[in-house]
């Protein structure tokens, strides 16, 4: 079974929402071993598990369990 991935455009939307909430996504990407610069590559993919970990770290970093509402 192949690993589920997220497109860079979807990941960019997530990052924009998190950064709007004051989260330093560059630091979180580094912590997760992800390439922040790949967000600008339309062909880049991010493991869905890594994006889930990003959400969890963003909640911890921001102290805001509803930070995902920034995507609206």
C-alpha cells in the first residue's frame, strides 16, 4: 500500500492558516524534517502523517486548539 500524501498547494494553505495564527512553520518543518521550500514546488508532496504531526505541533506551539479554524 502506498503512503498517503498531500499536495504542496494544500500544504501551503495549511501553512498560511497556521502562520496567520502566529505559528513559525519554518521551525516546525525543520523539527519534522520537512522541506519548507518545497511548498513552492507544485509537484512536491508531503506525507499525510507529517502534516498531521504539523497540526499537533502547531496546536502545542500556539496554545490554540482551534487554530485550524484560520483555514476558513
